[in-house]
């Protein structure tokens, strides 16, 4: 079963971009849940954020995929369905926005990078800090 979680929206340059990104992320998550519920099985797909260009013409959508071995297959599938996804988005936001942005999907590998950093820290052999043996008078 595919789950979609709304996470952070990323840093926007303006309130307008931020609101538009939030709207797009919410509606895309709904589209993915209803139209593509079983399309990515057995992968867990999470839409982690949306960034919108200043002219609102391009929406960069960040996607996290677990297990990571499924990420290429999922991204290819999303790219193949991009026109349909954009059309569905247009139906949902058409009354709230003049522009249906071009969608660009990218892998969000933040969690993988964080796990890698954790592994690096675990492997470090850091000796305990020496206590100060000098008496201060």
C-alpha cells in the first residue's frame, strides 16, 4: 500500500509562492492517494515538498521512496504519468489559480543522507575527553 505524507514545504521567496506550493502539495498528495494508490507497490512513496518558481509556472516536487531500490522505477512511473497528474491537478486548482504549473519530480534523498551520516558517526572512534587533573588555586 502506498502512503503519502505531507512534510515541509521548503523555503519560498514569497507568501504567494508558499501558499501556491502548499495548495499544489495538498492536491498532488490527494491525486496520488486516489488515482495511484497501487501504482507504486511495494514502494512507500512520500511527497516531501514543493517549491514553486517566482512566476508560478514550474513546480518542483520532491519525492521520497522506500525501499530505495525502488526509487528509479517509481520516478520513471511518475514521469510517464506526469501529463495525467498535471491534468488532474488542473481540475482541482483551476478555480483557485490561473496557472497550472509544469511539474518536475525529483528524488528527495534527505533520509538516506541522514542515515549515511549516522552510520559514519557510529564508526568514529573518538576517545573520551581527558579530565583536567590540575588543581586550580
